């Protein structure tokens, strides 16, 4: 082999090695992603969920109505459906897009009885995240600078008697009150949702949803399913 070719190989070797390592990392990441997806699908199947691809389009329309944000477009993928006491419950991946920017999240959608049909969005923190300045700031950002805030909702105060709990932000109709929009039993059932990866609860009409912030968030479908069943039974 000519000497200049040997020298070229030596000079390019670090780049070749980097490319090989990078490719290996990508392959491992993709494999892990597929593994998590398959494991989640198995868990959902064991809980009684079945693929419901035929519901994807109608679910996307329902999600758009529930979130009521005119700046976003919604898409639902890989929907699965189960029933609780004869009532339908869905699990799916939700995508919301605006100006070429897309965020994906996992979500449960379920029937929820409330004292009001008006919109309500609740933001939760995990139990092990102690109350303090950081949590207060997060709650303020969620309700004042939330990038997907419903068009018809505004920030509401958290009642004094539950300010030390995991609820850190509320969006509702102007001049509304949290207890006019959801009852204590539902709030008690929702208290641990963020411990299992559901940080946002969205309610409108006779429906509710539990969603992760993004698909990168740990979303414990088995534990959240127990909470969903409690909520449906109220």
C-alpha cells in the first residue's frame, strides 16, 4: 500500500472511530427505545388494553377540543383502548405541533365526573420534591407562561388547605374556583400522579386526561392505570 495512503488512514482513524462509536450509541438508543415501547405495550395488554388504530383520527379531534389551543395542531399515534365499568379509556402518544415545532407526550384519556363541564388544567409535582422557591416558580411558569395554555383558561389560586400538597398550578375559567370545577375525591386520587410520571391533568366536559411532559418522562402506566380506574369510578 502506498505510503501516502497509509498516512491518510492514520489521519482519518480518529474520525472513523468516532463514527463507529456514534453509530453504536444510536443503535443502542434505538434498541432501548424499541424495548421500552414493547414492554409498555405488553403491560397495557395485560391491563386489558387492545390496539385501536381506527380511533386515532377521532381521538386527535377530541384532544384538540379538550386542550382548546388555537395555536397548535394535534396528532394521536398508537392508541390502545380498554373499558372500565363499560366506559372507554384510551392510552396513546399525543403530538402537538406549532410552526414546525413538535412535542410528544404519553396520555391516558378517560371519562371523569365533575361538578362543572368547563375546562380545567392541573399541574403536579412529585411528592419527594419539597415545597419551596423552585416549586413555586415552576407553578408560576406553568400557569403564566404555559406554551400550550387553553385559549379560554387563566391562572387560578390553589386553595389554602391544599397548598402544601403536590398540586402546584391551576388553570380554569376566569373568576372560577377550583372546588367548583373538581371535587375533593378526584383531587385526592390525583395527588400522587406526578410520582408516576403524569405531570399535567386536563379536564373538559365529561373527560379527563393524565399526560407526561414529554415521551422522555418516565410514565408508569401500571400505577397510573390504578389512579385512572379510581377516577372513572367516582
